[in-house]
C-alpha cells in the first residue's frame, strides 16, 4: 500500500528577472520542469554536482527566494497548495529547514535561545546538544563565537528539536567530520522511521547511500532520474539515465572517471535533452520535448531509457 504523499512538486520553473546583456532586463530560467514527490516516512536525497541549482529547489518550496524570482508550477503539502502564508505558518513547526549557510543564525541571539525557539524546552535543547556533541557553554555563545562545524550542528539541532512532519535539509553535512555526518544522517533515518519525511539536498552521494530510500539525480536545473537507492548500489547498469551512470563512474571508488564537457549555462540551454551534447546516445529523438516517464520502478527524463 502506498504511503501518503507529503510534498509534491510538479513542473516547477524558477527564473530570475535580472540584467543580462547591456542594460536590458530579462528572465533567466534556472529550474526547468522539475517534478518530485516525497512520501510519509521517506528520505529522498537530491544529488548532483555543485552549481547545478539544487539549493534553489529548497528556496522555491519554502518561498525563500529573493524578490526578483519568478516561480511557476505546482507545490503541494499534504495535498494542499503550499503558498507563502502556509510556508510562514508551518516553517519552524511542522516543517523544519536546515539551510546550507550558517549565516541563517541570528548574530544577536545566543544559540540556545535560537534552538529552543517558540515551542522547545531547555531540557530538550540540552538533550539535542548532547547528541550533537555541543556543550552547555556552547549554548551560551553567539554565532560568531562558534566554529563552522559547531554552527552547522546548531542548525541541525534547531531542526530536530521537535518531531516535524517534513525536514528540508540543504547540504546538512559540510564542516562535519565523518562520524558526526553519519550521526546526523542516522538521526534523520530514525526520524523517518517514526514518520518524518526528509528532503535531503546534497552533493555527497556516498553519504546518501547509507540512509536514503530514493535518490533523485539533478542536472542543469532539473531532475533527470529518480530511483530506489538499491538501484544505485547495484551499479550503473541498474540505472536509467546516461548522466546517472556517468555520475556513478565519477565516484572515487569507481576511479574518478571523468565526463567530457560541462553542464550547459542556464541562459544558453540546448534544444530538447539538456544532457544531449555530452551523451553518446544522442540522436534526433533527443532534440524534442523530453518528458519524465516511469521505467523499471523509477522515473527518468530520457527517450532511450529502458
């Protein structure tokens, strides 16, 4: 029996109204026809190279993009549209956000007060701090007094203080040693097993392998494949998209096999498949509209996937 869909994103498009050539303004589209869903108690890891636009997905879902952003498509939470008002109401209560930048911490407030927030308690704050190896003295500090790794752990502590229905974690592990990174992901797994849904945006697919139920591969502003983690662990032949297979080949344990070329610039996208100019399978069929379709219990944006 399928579990309830907590978060669903359909055909998301994000563009920024900005100066381009000369003094002319235009819309630069950076997210293209992106779709995903997360079910209750599931960890979905969104992986891809740095600069591919992954963090913009979190900003679009939570209505945290700057004023010049133009967002189109459908975003629903528990079956209802997730508009700006609901984002404001849910964020920090039943939706928790772990931002990529530690600058989200209030520089004028001691960190223990930030972690406790509105509904937390000092007792719970101390429990979470102990789990993340933060001392009582650290709680009395201001953000500028913390190391980068400590600040990261404070952000994570804020998100797991309560039992949110959804956690959106944007690169939650940079600055953490391997032991603490795995402790964080194992904590996510515990929360997921008790019903929390987790959208984890990361470039570290090796860490995602340990806890994610499904993995979505991000390329040039969209998702090209979503599949069970077991398929990624089985090796590239179990995957559907050429970029997913190349991504696996480029991992250290697979010899850092490079992929010629680079991701296309958002302002100069190829017609049809965004991966076409780097793909050995490219033909005329790849120049048309490429829709996401179901192949072998996964979803893929490729006309040749079998």
